[in-house]
């Protein structure tokens, strides 16, 4: 009986997923976002094909050059090609933002389902922790944690995971609270399906839409934060190019006025990518919840 | 309602204790002897090792950590925050000089973004699916996608350097009248507030459209109320609750953003001091500033939370407190 | 009958919704006369356009909907008659009419009251909008009205918020809000659907009592044949945006002529209407309103359908103002 129920649900789910995908592809906003995001990710991955320059290679003879056909975005104070740095920097920025967001999502989903399903003391403790984490400015939290862990790409991802689970946690927990009272959960219980199986197989799939939207929000947020942290010199070590690190040069007025090619391209890259991610998220939200339109 | 407020304020205490503890552990783990952070550096140089050990004992530095934690906390509350190892000045006086500037900046950004965000959000909702709505929606999504410091740099370049409307760098209160010192505030506050304004605008629009579909709005129209009254009394008023919840969630980001924006504009507040302290390994100062900024964020959150509660009779009358969240 | 005996005359009303590029003809040529001081029941399945008809009378349609054709003549007792359909939704004329001359109560009392204002304030808002009156007098009138509607301790309860009221009590508040300005017409859109069965009867009885005391006209919209049997003097049966049959209660229940009305009566139990008859569901489903069949809209589901039904049937009087929209209404084929 249980397998019949499960397989039936599966059939319905896949057709629903298909329908939602169709709707997503009809949504102009989502398609725009998807195109921007995919194009930028591909460009960053294909960086070696798009530029002959090594982003790290210092060339003292070519310092501070204006954009030209040789150097599309010019060169920086050490003669490194800004176009190459923006492409390779994008790899790192997107990697950090995405893995931080995915890690945070996983933590949020796990904590959220456990707390939402079982409630009780565990739930009370996590709710308090979540409140604490969300009320302290994330930037400051990152600062404290990086004094513990030290600077570095991996540590930054850990820090984002640690600070980024809260929104997903709240979302999943809330959905669980309302769904566990639904009759289909009672039906599962009546069939003798175990708690964990109910939680992860039957309730969790109902939360995945909003979780996916939250994932886009978090990715956008973390890319912005990485940029801000690296800009003030506290994110990724300055040797590794990221969009924020490249913009770090714009802390000096002379760079802002004299060498705009050093900070405008990475700035636009950040804004464009985040815009794409946000549009995708907005489009997904429209598809999942038309009433929010 | 009073009960709710009291419980809200009481809840602050454990949260502050936990944040304080995290900061204190950070201080413990940070390199350097805590004693050097407690004595003015000029005295320190004339002390022998035995003196320091005796002092360590008398100051209770060999006590268990929790005891030292609470002692540190009480000292902090009394205003004795130790000394900056780098400059030798008491941290309390550094904070005293800089914290008001940062609060002023953040508050100004909050006001600006609330006004702009609500205004455009309301107009978008009323004129939904028109050209105006379309334009402001596009601007809104661009706004939330821009890094604050990028907005800041652009504003600096355009309004300060090219147009020369505002000073490019710095903040000083000395010898300036209110209007002149306000000029130093405009660009940082606007840059800081822009992202929040965009977020608020989008949220206000959606919240109002959400409320517009509610039956009680139809009831209000069925009573024969004029449209502006329907919008003001029934739509906007009811949208305020979700809007203030968003404000609550976004506030810590605003305070975090102030650190970055102060850096862009060379605005002398705790944020730029914090960065200098980090670069100078001035850990005591770093952690005190982080603790203070967190406290400000926490206090502001509680204030907004109380405001939200005031708006909702279900919470106000001591019913289901979860309803406000 | 004299024209003045009808408080409301709807002629060939067409209300449409534009959803994306699709146009949905929710109301497609409704003609109705509502007798002053009486109760008219508008019945039909969900989605037949009965609620849209009611909202058209108040011009409370959502943004996507608008009246395309027809007239809605309203004849207030002490002022000039006017055509509601001629005015824009936000026109002052209509604003003054809403809540003062015509009031409306909705299906779900839980969501029809604004949760952030006191009950009393929400009722008083209606008085103050339409009359020059002191706050004190307005409060007094509110309390009196709530007492008439049997709300205990009305003077204290006006200080309460909606969440402190039960569903039935909220619907009483809604009725009070509608009647406080002494309107001539009360439109009740499924007023009891969201309530418990026991509460339903109380609310309906209260509405009838109030009607006896104040003498207003009621249009009650429902899918429940039992309710119209109880309340209505006249009944209009609606299907796919059109009135299929209209007549006095006795005509509809004792001499149902349209196949749809007959099917409808067979599909629901009505107390005292032959307890041993088996209930029969209406076969088929309602067609998509944006893709309506040519001719008679009931044809695909009708047992009597013939070639003739591919042309739109006339709306004819079969005697005593009993109107039927069917080719076989007079021919006798329907009167098996």
C-alpha cells in the first residue's frame, strides 16, 4: 500500500515539476536571469579560451594601461590584465557565493526539518540560536569568525554556511509546522511509515520550491558580501583574484578618478550576476506562488 | 502588551550575554597578553615581570574564565573598556567619539531608505502593472543587486568629484555648523540606504498588493469609502506589519554595511576604526566595537519588534505572540 | 406591475474579465427585476456568474473585470433613479450609493473584517462616511444595532477586535455594518457558506427578522436550494452567465420548467420535496467560460437537446412572469 502511495506521489510530482519548469521558461524575468547567470558562469569557466592573459602575471612594463584592443579592460598597477582578472575572479566569487549558499541551505533544511517535525526542546534551542545569528550583523559575525579561523577561501565559505542557514531553517521549519497537521501526514502514520521517512520523503518535497528561491537569495547575498569583505581587505587573501579583491584598488581616490577601468568592470560584473540571480529567484517565486505577483 | 514588552526586553539579556561570551572567547584566543590591554602603555614599559605577575594575580587574571568573563562584562558596563594597544588611548574615549557618528550615519540611512522605499512601493502598488510600476520594479531589482560600496564609489565620483556638490572624504564636526556637517553625511547615508530602499520598495509593493486582495478591502470599498481612504486606512496600515518585519531582518545588514561605507568615504566612525584596528591587530578594540555594534543592532531590532507588536492587536492584547513574526 | 415596484432592474448585463489575452464572459446577458421589499434568491453552481452579478451591482469588481454592456437601473425611494452601469467604479455617485443605499455582505466573515481595527470603529466608519453625526451618537447607534442582532454585551464588545469574535458573531457584525446606514437593498453573497450549519439558520433568521423590522430588499446569492426555499420570494436560476429560469418561489419549486432547474432540484435534497426520490447528479461538467458552446449553453449536458438547441433559445414568459430560456419551455416537451 505504502509503495503504491509513494509511486503515485512520485508520478504526480514529476509532472508537477515539468509543468513548473514549463511555466518558468514562459516567465520572461526567469529566462532573463537564467541567460545572464548561465552566460556569466560559462564565460568564467571558459576564461582561458577568452583571454590569453594570466590573471596573476605581473608585467611591470604594462602598468596602469587604459582599455585597448590588447587589454579590453586595461591593466592594474602591477600590469595585470583586468579582463582576465575579472573572468578568473568571477570563478572564485561565484564559487564562494554558491557553495556558501548551498552549504547553508543544507544545514537549514536539515535543522529545519528536524525542528519542524519533532518540535520540543531541540526546536526551542535552534530558534534561539537562529534569532541570535540573524540579529548580529552578518558582516561582524564574519569578522569574529575569521579571527578564529583565519582568512582564506574555505574559511569564508564555512563562515557563510554558518551564518546563512537561518532563513532556510525558518522557512522549512514553518512549512513543517503547518504540513505536519495535514491529513496526508496522518495517512502516512496510519500506514505505519516511520517518522524520518515521513519527514524527508513526504513533507520535505513540499518545501523545496521556497527553499530554491531562498537559495538564489542567499547566493546573491553572499556574492555581495564576499565582494564587500574583500573590498575592505578582510575577505579572500589579496593574492586570489575575486571581484571584490579587484575592486579593492578603488579605496584610493586617485584610482577612482584616474583609473575607472580598475573598478567599474568588476563592479558591473557583480551587479549583473547578482541581478541575474535575483531575476531568476523572482521568476521562480512568481511561478511557485502566482498570488505574490 | 506590557507583558510582551517586558519579556522581549528580558530576552535581550541572555542574548547579550551570549554575544559577549563569544566576543570574550575571541579576546582570549587572540594573540597578546590581556594585561597589555589593561594598563596604559607608558606605565607598562616601566614594569618588571614580577610586577606583572603580581598584578595578574591581583587583577584575578588567573581566575576561571567565567569569573573573568563576568568581571570583564561589569567593567565594560561601567565604561572601563581597557586601552587600545596601538595608540594607548582608552577605548571608552575612542568609542565615545566615534559611535555617535556611526549611529547618526546608520539612522540617516534608515530614514532615507524608509521614505524612498515606502513612497515608491506605495506608488508601484497603486499603479500596479503600469509603466511607472514597471520602471520602479526594474530599478528595484537593480538596486538590490548592487554592492553598497559600488554605489558609494559611483556616488563619490559623480556627486563629490565631478559635480563637487558634496565633500568627497572625511567627517569633522569641528568648526562646522550643522548644515556643513550634514553635507558630509549626505553621500554616505544615501549610498548606505539605497540597497535597503530598493528592498523596502519591492517588499512594500508586494505586501500592499497582497493586502489589496483581502476581503476586508472589499468591505471597505463596499462601505463607500473613497479610494485614498481605502488605501491609507485599510491597505497601507495592514501592510505595515510585514514591512516592519522586513526592516527587522534587514537592519543588521545596514549596520554591517556602515562599516564598508565608512571606509569608502573615509567617514570617521566606529566602522572605519574597526578596520584600522583589525589591520593593526588591536584585538581588544576590535572585539569591543563588535560587541557594541551588535548591541546597537539588537536594541534596534527589539524596538522594531515592539513597533510591530503595537500594530497588531492580536499581539498587543497578549494573544498569540507568534502572530507578529 | 408598476416600474416603481422594482427597486432594481438589470437589463442585458454583460460583465467580462480580461485575464492575460483571454476574455472570460462571466456574466453574459443577465436580465432581472428585483421587487421592492422582497427577497430574491440568485442560485446556481459555483462559477456560474452569480457572485459577479452581485459585484457588478455594487461595481466592486476586481481590476481585471468590467461591465461591458447593459444597464443596472437602481430606483431609490427618495431620489432619482439612475443606471449604475453608466458610472465609473470610483465615481462619487457610486461611493455615496455603496454602504448607504445598497450594502453588501460577503461569504467569509473571518476575512471580511480588518483585523487591526476595533469592531465598533469599523461599523462607525460606515456611518461617518455617509452622515453628519457626532461620534457619540454613532456609537449609540452601533450598540443599538448590535443589540438588535442579539450580540450580548454589545456596549463592551464594540471595543473588541475581530479575532475575539467567533465566525457567526463576525457575520452578525458584518450584517450590522451593512444595515447601520439603513440601506434599501442588502446584497448577501453566500452569507452562510463559511459558517457551521447550526449558525447558518440563526444568521438567516436574523436577516429575515431585520427585513421585517426595517423593510429593506434582499438579494441573496447561494448555491443552496434549501436556503432559497426558506428565504426567497422570487428565484433566479443562473447558468454560465445567463438567467435560465426566473419566477416566484412556488413556480420554481412546483413547476420547474428549464431542464437545468429540474436537474438542479433533483441533485440536491430539499426538505419536504419527496423524501424517497433518488438524488441524481447533473451529468457532465460546466464548460470553460472562455470557450462557450454556440446556442444554448446547457446543451452539452441536457437530456432534451436537439438540433434546434444549436441556436440560442429565447427568454420567454410562460405565464405570470415565470421566465424560461429554453426552446421546449412552451412546446411541452419539457413537461413530460
